[in-house]
């Protein structure tokens, strides 16, 4: 498989929450992360995530706007973007 990432991803294991514009947050775990994006893992299969949302890491107070790049049953790859 050809690596297409521009930035190296580092292994991570931290609690986070996905927050859409309207609605409650959905808890997840950050599996790995780079300056450009992250891989999120959910306890329950996520079929109704919005294409763009904010990601808040438990260890940070600020949220990061994200866009879904790929999605499988329990994992979602996101790219960090300017605005949601």
C-alpha cells in the first residue's frame, strides 16, 4: 500500500469528543494523529456522522475543525481544516 499522508502520524490513545453544530457530543478515542489529521475509534458503529465537525481532545480545551476523509465501521479518518 502506498503511503499518501503528508505528515507522519504518531500513535496516540486519548479520549476525545466529536461535536456537530447541533446535537450532543459523541465520545471517541484518538488512535493516531499528525499535524494534518487523525484516526478516531468509536465504541459503537458510526453511520450518521456529519462530513464536517469539531473534535475536542480531553487534554485540550480548544476544539479542531475536521472533515471526514474515510470511514469504516468503527474508525474514521479525519483531516484538520480551517472552519467547520
